[in-house]
């Protein structure tokens, strides 16, 4: 099955054409980072306008390179979660194309796309596994029995981990998006005497909280000011160590709770090199294995939507022709499992 995937949930326009039988994949990605940088974060109205301007030309170009629209078997798009206006752009394009071309259309869960992104690599995890989904908008641990069989084991009660990275980076005067900038600054120092708390590790359960860690960073910055580059780097390192160690502890608990030996790490923060190294060592100690998407599939992209949607469409799932809504809030646990 050859599907067109459209991702427009936030500030990246991702378009992909995937043949689910051969694995042949071509994609395009446009990032809006420069448009939002001067505001220090994503401006929803600007995001929607950029999707309107960029999505259709990108689709046209990609279809010209992959045999044309008539060769498609279906169109899949991100239905949610995400920004309402941004989601509406992708959904409107997908449904209009489906109507005009008489092709089936299917809305895809954004986080299922991230969760299944490692399947785009040659080395794929086998079910069941624990998934750690870490991005600017989400932090959760998921028990994954099979495609569509998800149980949320724990999630953030406030700031998502990527959001905490960005906000702390902003406190240090780093440009948006701050997460990668903070990680790069932390890498300039080998060690620090600063000790940041590991939130919620002293209580049972698998939920997360990162807003207090951000406040601790603010108080540390105020206490040590004025800051030179060395102090800024040490604060960045201490913050990153605290986040990564907290994620490590919760992942270990989740694996022990489920008895699984495989961990999937996906989402934008999954590109963090310290996190990758620490979780790799954890799974070696546990005699298990950790799987990461390729770096190009960590951030939002059309390929992951094409893959997740292609699986569901190949199983016979379609949107009802009357479906016209998007779901800015949409729980993974409400998804239907694939037919046996």
C-alpha cells in the first residue's frame, strides 16, 4: 500500500510517501524554527499560516517525484494531539485530496507515530515493550503490547520534559529552541558540584513532574548571578543530569513492573545524547535492549505518520466520510487495536 503522510501538529510541516510493502520512503520536512525564534516559543497562528503556505507545494513536489497522486492508495494525516489550527490545515488538505482523488483517508494519532518511529529503522523492536515518549508537549511511559494496545503507566503532571528544557534554556539566555542549545552548553564542561533534585523518585509510581526542577534552576541562577559562561554551563549540566537520571529511574521501574526487556525511546528529546548513553547502559545492565529512532525521525515528521497510518489503513481502517474534526487532546489508550 502506497500512502501519503501529512504531519502538521505543531511547528514542522512533514510530508512523506511510503510504500508499506517495499519500505520505499521519500519525505520532505520544513521547520518553522526561524519564524518562532524571535518570540521564544511557538506562536499557534504563525504555525498555522506557515503550514498553509508550505504544505501544498511540498506535497506537489513529492508526488511528482514518486509517480503522481494517482499512484496513491490512501492519504493519512495527523488528527491529534496538537495545536488546533495547525491540525486543521493538514486535515483539510488530506480530506480535500481524498475527496478529489477518490482515495481513502485516515487520521493518525501523533504519539502513536512517535511510538512506532523506530520501526522505520532496520533493527526493529518486537512487541511487547515499554515506550518512553519524550517531547516538547509530552512525557509518558507506555506499556505497548501491540499496535493499538497501549496502557499509560505514567506521565507528566505539569511541564513535559522538552518544555522544561526549553524554559530552563531561556532562563540561561539561550535562543529558542532551547533544549538542544542547553545540551550543547552542558557538553562544554566535564563535571559540576551543583546538585539538582530528581523529582518524584522518592514516591511510588511512574508519573513525572518537571516544573519544580525548572523553579530550582531559576533559584540557582538567581543565587549564583552574575553568571559567566562556566557557571551557565554547570547549571545546564546539573539540570540535564537531573532530568536524564529521573527518566532513567522511571524507565527502570517500568521495565521491572512489566517484566519486559525492550525499551523504545521516541520524541524530540530522544535525540539527547546523554539520555541515549544513560539508557543504553541501563538496558545493558538489565540484559535488555533499547531502541531509538534515527535522529531524523525523533522530531515531528511525515514518515512516522505515513508508517503508523499505513499500518492501520492496510488493516482496513478508514475515516468515516462524515469525520471532519481534529483532536487537540487525544489519549493513546482510546485507540483501537489492529484487527487480528
